């Protein structure tokens, strides 16, 4: 891994982390007791990663900046897992199930849609 590779991952990662924080600050609130910010971040990251998942014309630097850096730091499984466990602890099983299903199925659908658009 070269210094340029590291720079691409770091730059994309910083931008993704800032976007993730902005979504969390804006949409994860105690008012609704549902992790809308985490859900939005994960769905956006899956859709955005679908655009990076094409072999023709994509450079290694773009893949590192966008996929490994931005999309990876924008999405967060650990926050989702923690938020789901908190919902289960509060006996909000239906909300936890909905959030889990929307994250997994929605993320896959958006990734697939973006991959299809770009081809």
C-alpha cells in the first residue's frame, strides 16, 4: 500500500465519518426512539457503494477513496447492532425487526439498483 492509497482511504473516510455524524445528529433522536440517522447512513452508503462496484473505468484510487473510505465510514454495523440491542432491551421488538429488515433488505436493494444503473 502506497502513501497515495493511504491518503485516498483517509480522505474518503474523513468525509464519510462527517456525513455519518451529520445524519446521526439530524435524525437519531429520542423523540422517535428509532435510529433513522443510522438507517439513512447505511442505506445511502449501500447505494453509493453500488456506484463504486463497477469494473470498467473505475480506478483503484477511486475505489479506495469512495468504497473503502467514504462508504465504509458512512455505514456502520456496530451502531446498528447497538441500537437494535437497545430497542430489544426496551421490548420494542417490532421496531427492531423493522429497522433490521429495512437495513439489510433496503441496503441490498439500493446497492443492486445503483449497480444496475451504472452498467
